[in-house]
């Protein structure tokens, strides 16, 4: 392998398919590969006890091949988890923490997540999301944001960064310069946020300024276009990455791209060319998805060589990027104890509950769970209100509903004489779920609506209701306890 290819390898963080580290990754680590990102497809969602052990095993194999390699995961807490992919996170996510609005609790939750990650051998957590969720139609951020107020998001984003990094795990504030005002998922298409610069600086930018001041070690780019600055998505925009983030805001850490296999950049440029253009625009570490990682890495090396030849990318820029990543790999990490979290996640989830006209269930309930496909950031991580209700002796029957399932009228008829609980997760963004929720509560005004996503669901219907601001295991347990009167 040439020295140029080794230099490019130092800027690459691919994923891989399957439950074991493949030979090509081991070989690439020996040839300078910066590290790997572990994705949900490396884990098993059908085995609640297995995910953390699998992450630890994979991390161990990577570090055995190269001790200074970086292992990264998306562990946001709340709905986005890898360590607890099969069971749901033991911690509430950002929206619940924002509702609670206690920065010490936010830092404690992040530190507990960091301790879990350190025990599993993870070096980089691609979190927190410091996007301001200013548009409730947002299909990919939602409960992953601390909220719609920029000041609140800034305070809690900084607290999360400090808490996580106190354990030695590097945080990555995302998705620069903001994904909260989008109505398109950048996994699937290219979002555009067409706001004036003053609004952008007041809203999107403030949390990133706070994260930088808190010492965040990485910032992740977004595949989002901000026409006030550039017609290119941020991942490919020198105006945003260098002029704004580096020069104006003074960020000196590693700039990592969001996954380059996402349609937000792949559709227009292809993965190899997008990678080279992103390096030229100022990114340092290129995140590649789990499918066909070996082929994509080879194609990226070829594309970088081509862009060096035509002058689109300079060798100095490539050395700068690889040097930043190398420094991150060399930086000492803090030691962390093996102490358990002490239940900080469940305590925080309980404190973030918000109820309306709620009385404890008088008997075991029929639970209707309205389910739609999760976005790609969440993946197949499971959620269930029925499981904790069963543990508390308050589950009679579970009815799982998808788009083409039986009518609400039939479900209500079957539930006659028993309490009815309806669990919804962003039903306001799904016509069939909204129809079901409205009809169920029309037929059974005593039915309890539990919002496991955005609390906007509770605006659809009157009657008793509970919002827990996420569907993590901590949040569903907190919801079940409230329903049981505990």
C-alpha cells in the first residue's frame, strides 16, 4: 500500500456487515485505518441481553488488531442505543432531559452512558444531538433533541458533553450546523433549511458554540443545505466547515462526516466523490456505512488520488485531516470506575413524566401499541409499554397495530369491561396512527393515551394522558409505574 493510501486510511471510519470483525478490517487497521463504527446490524435486536457484550467483543477485536484504533457508536440514550439495542436504553433521551431541565441530571446521565461505553471498549460516542427541534414535523430528530429553545439545547448539550467526556469517551456534537428545522430525513433525501442568517445564528448555531466551549472533541456534519451560506450541503461546504466552524467559532477538534452512504450526499455525488469533496471542504474523518465497506474504502482512496491530481484537494489538506485524527487517537483518556449508574436513568425518566387527568389503572389493561417503522437512526431497537406493565401486574392483553390491522371498533369491542391504554409514538405525523388514536379515544373516552414520542400526540385527543418524551426502556418503565400508581 502506498503512503498516500495510508494517509487516506487515517481519515476513514467504515462500518462492516455481520456480527464479527472481518479480515479486511483487520488488514486495513494494520495499514493505518483510523477505526470503525459499529452499527445496529452488527448487533441482534432479538436478544435483549446480547448487545453490550457484542459491542465489547467487537471493540476488543478491533483494539487487538490496532490498539490506537477508534471504535465509535451512536449511543445517545433514549431511542438511539447500540449497547442496549435488544432491550431499549436504560436512560431517557434528550427530550426528556430537556423537559426535566436539570443540567446536573443531564451530565450525570451522560457520565453513566460514558461509563457503560468505556466498559464496552468504545472510544467515540457520536452524540449528543444538539439540533434545535424547531419544526415538530421533523422526521428524524424529534425526541433526540433537547427541545425547541436554543438556549435550553445549548445548556444541556454542553452538560451532556462534559458528563460524557469526564469518562474518557470522546463526544461528537451533531448535526452541524443543525438538522432540527428539516422536514426531510437526510438518510433518504437532501433537506434544505431556507432561513436568513440572523435566524440561523440565533437558533441553529448557539448549541454548537456551547458545545465547543465545553470542549467537545468532535463535531459531526449534516447533509443539509443552508442557502444563506452555500448551495452545497454542510458536509461539502467549505464556507460552513472552515470559514464558520473553524475560523469564526475556533473549533480545533476532529470534524467527522455523517455517514456518506446517506442519500443527502450519495445521491448527487456517489460515496467516493462525496468523500473527496468533503475532505476538500474541511472534514477530517469520513464515516462510511456498514454495507460494502471494503469496496467503498478502496473507491474513496482512488477518488482522493484523482482529486489530488486535478487540484480539487491538496496534499496539505489531507495531511491536516489525518493529523487531527491521529491526535485524537493519541489523546489520553480519563479512567472510569466500574460503578453502576445507581438508577440515574430511571430516576430522570420518572421526573420527566407529564400527566393529564391520570388515575392509576384499577385492573390489568388492554394495551394497544400503534407501531410504524422507525427512522434509520433508531433502527430496529425495540420498545414496549406492555413489558413493564406485565412486570407490574397491570397487563391483560397486548394488541399490536400496524397500518392494515383490524379496525379500532373491533379492538374496543374486544376490550369491553377492561381498562384501555393506547401507546403512540409520533402518531401526529402518521395519518393512519392519528386516525386510530382519534377513533379509539372517541369510542373509549376513558382510554389513557401514552405518548412515547413527541408530546404533540396528546393534542390530538382529550382525556387522560401521559407523556414520557421517548420510548427507551427507562421511559416505558416510568410510564408503566405511573399507570400502576407507583
